[in-house]
C-alpha cells in the first residue's frame, strides 16, 4: 500500500534538518506519538546522517492485527539523509520493520525549500506478507504512520516556535 505524507515547517531547510536530526526532538515526537519507550542514535559520516530509532508502541490496532504483533508493536526505523544541496535541500531513504511481524515500510524522503518554509515529503510502500489479511494489516499500519506524520508535524512546528 502506498504512503504519501507532506510535513510543512516555517523555517529554512538547514534549520529544519537540524531539528530532524536532534535527539531531543526525536524523543519528543516519539513520546507524543505514544511510544512506551524508545532508543535513538544519530550518526554522521561527513554530511550524510543516519538516524536509528527503535520504539515500542502500544498495540492500538484492530484485534486481527494484534494477534500478529502481540502485547506491543516494536518498530525499528532507519532514516538515511544524504548530503545537502547548496540550497540546504536533501534526499534520503526510510526503512521500517515491525520486529517479529512480516511488515515493512520502505521509501524515500526529501527536504526542500518552499520560500521561507520547508517541506518534508515521504513517499513509501507498506507491505505485510500475511496471506488473506495482509491488505487489512497494511491499512492499519498506513493509518498509524499517517497519524504519526501529523504528530511529527505538530511537534516540529512547536519545536521551531521555541517550545522545547
């Protein structure tokens, strides 16, 4: 199932990227999305940045999905941002795995300037390799990831407004 999200922020790409790669911001957005606990690491190789985020989420999913994930939903996410273009824009990749469940999400990300603001665009595919109910699981995961993007945008706007 295809996933598309746009997050808009009232700041230039350099400022937005600094926020996106700040461990305190990542913790704030993860907590706001109701994670029970999380681990994050941000590593840099020159101007290339990798964010590894493991989060343990409550199983707020339909019952038929819960039997595949158990008492919690453990998600391992890796975002890799490539070096910045001269205008501060960037491209990257995103990869999510539900640990212990045959569900993955892979795609691309971009950070671009839009006048005095910036847009983060995520284009990905959610795939659940489960016979018969895979499509329903994909819908549930899609809904959760779409909601998480909305929360990330809200937290980011507050962060950029100085509410840290």
